[in-house]
C-alpha cells in the first residue's frame, strides 16, 4: 500500500497518461505511415497529407498545444507539453513534427502578452491555419548573451519605428508570414534597452536568405534596412522586450528538452530490435555484454533526462521560477540524447551511418540541440551562478 502510494507520486496524472496514449496512437497510426516514402532528409509532409493529418488531429484536441485555451489553443501546462513533445518526436522527422506540423505551429507565446488587437491580427489567423511564425533574437554579434549582443536599432519616427540591423540563425522565416523580433530602442541600457516587435515579412526593408547548416532544415539571416514597423506592432512597453519574453523563453526549454528524449527513445527502440536479431560471431548482438551495456546506459540516461524534464515542468506548472531547473534539464537531455543516438549508430554498424536509416539524420539534428536555445556552456553558467551565489549568501 505504502509502496503504491510512493509510486503514484512518480506517475504522470491520469489525464496526461491518456494524452500520451492518444499522441502515441496518432503517431503510430497516422504520422509514421505518412512518412513512408519521404526522402531521407525531408522536413515536411506533402501539403495534402498534412491537411489530412491536421483535420484528424484537431478533434482529438491535438492542436495548438501551448496556446491559451481562451484563444482556442489546448492550453497545456508544461508537463503536458513535455509529454506531447516526447511522443510526437518519435518519428523520422523527429523534432520537426511536434506541435509544428500535424498539430499546428503555436504562435510565439509572447504574442499573448500583447494587446487584443495584436492577438486578433496575428496570433488568431496562424492558430487557425497552423502556420509557422519566427522568433528573431540572435545576431551576428552573438546569441548567447543577447542582452548585450543585440545591435539592431529601432528608432521611433512618428507613428513608426525604423529598424536597421541583421538577425541570424532564425528558424522558420521561409515558412512564416510574421515573427516576433527583438531590437534595441535604448542604447547602452543592456537588457532594459530591448523592445519586442511583431514584424511582417512583407514590410518594406525586410529581406532574408537561408543559411545552410548540418541539417536540411535551414535557419535564415534577416536583413533590416530602414524597415518600417507601425507603432501598434510594438509588443509591450519600450525596453520591456526581455521581461515580456523571459518566462516564456525559460519555459520553452521544457518541450525542447522533451523532444530530444523522444528522438533518442526512438533510436534506442530501433537498436534494441536490431540487437535482438543481428548475429555476429555465432551469437546475437543482444548476447554481447558490450552491446548490453550500451543499451543499459542509454536507458539509464533517458530515464534520468525524462525525470529532470518532468521535474522542471512540474515546478513550472506550480508557478515557480524554473530557470535553473530548465537549464539542468536542457543540458542533460540534449547531451544524453546525443550520446544515446551515437551508441545506437554503433550498434547498427555500417547501417547506422547509412541514409536508409533515420539515425544519421537524428544525430545531425541532435548536434544542433546543444547550441540552439542556449549552448550547454551558458546553461552550465546559469546553474553554477545560482549555486555559487546562494552559497555566498548562506
Ligand atoms: C539551427 C539553428 C536554429 C536557430 N534558431 C534560432 C531562432 O529561431 N531564433 C533565434 O533568435 N536564434 C536561433 N538560433 C541561434 C542560437 O540561439 C544561437 O546560435 C546560440 O544562442 C549561440 O549563439 P551564437 O551562435 O552567437 O554563439 P556565441 O554566443 O558566439 O557563443 C559561441 C560559443 O561560445 C561558448 N560560450 C558562450 N557563452 C559562454 C559562457 N558563458 N561560458 C563558456 N562558454 C560560452 C559556447 O560554446 C557557444 O557555443 C539558432 C541556431 C541554430 C544553429
């Protein structure tokens, strides 16, 4: 009895287990078959297939996972988002599929901190269509420390802001009509001089080009030359851009970390299956201790990563500050997932690096995850700073 009660504390709540099963079924029955026959490096489903999947996902409540229920989203908490991200990334396209494709890209959540007019003009249409919107923070001068590195200037002239500068590594620009872009209105004020704007791709002075990277889904460089942005497109107050987005940026690491666990879990399932069947030196791979240990280490690391993500999500859903918890979860999950996929490739031998398997694709994608949403070193800095400062205080 006591043991059951203790176990209960570590189980997902009933409704989230139902949600997990529903996403799992959807991925098995709808998404994975739809991916059959797609090129190895495909980053999207054919338009007709996507429409069909989206039409099936919506009535299941698998639509706009993160967006607030009052605006028609599923309004899931962080734990729910983690569950969906982990299940929905267990497919060939891995971390692209989650809320992104079949379940409709959520608009950048910070838009819901804007005015009703901004929400109606920008968020509501993409919530309906499921289309992507971009978030542009990073610049050539650095993405790790954007409070200092953002140099893109936004100068107010009458009822417009004139933006000049360059944004780099921005995901999804090619697929978006608009995005939230952070620019400097207050020179010399660090983070307090940054303001957020909703910027349309069609605004005069806005141009972009892809930057080819290790994976097939390229981020973009945005160039702003006297780009005119109406004053009513400013999100929040001048200088309040970071404060407006801070909690959301911290929370976004939860589904990010959960998605990489899903990718690695899918890789491990393939490797286990292969090890059971592949015979070398007159016995199955599964009978060799070297392979058993790779499998065991992978499971151990994935379970630890999942608990760290769940713990961060759980604290966040209780309204607590989870800056340190999400940094820990992000570093551990992205690094562990990379190790797991690497081991799985090893278990497959030559086939592990062949394009007929999804492993090499996942391996390249996971490499990026140690840099995107803040490099591992920055998150280690956050954790150590927190510990060192609190030790100083005690
Ligand atoms: C594929 C991809 C998609 C992306 N999508 C987006 C997007 O949609 N929007 C967006 O705004 N940005 C996006 N980024 C940018 C990403 O957030 C940045 O690349 C990241 O924050 C690092 O910034 P940087 O590349 O300028 O590296 P830098 O800030 O120059 O850092 C370089 C390296 O220095 C080290 N380092 C940094 N700080 C410390 C420290 N305190 N201590 C020790 N070492 C440190 C780290 O190893 C780091 O990798 C994307 C990046 C990639 C690769």
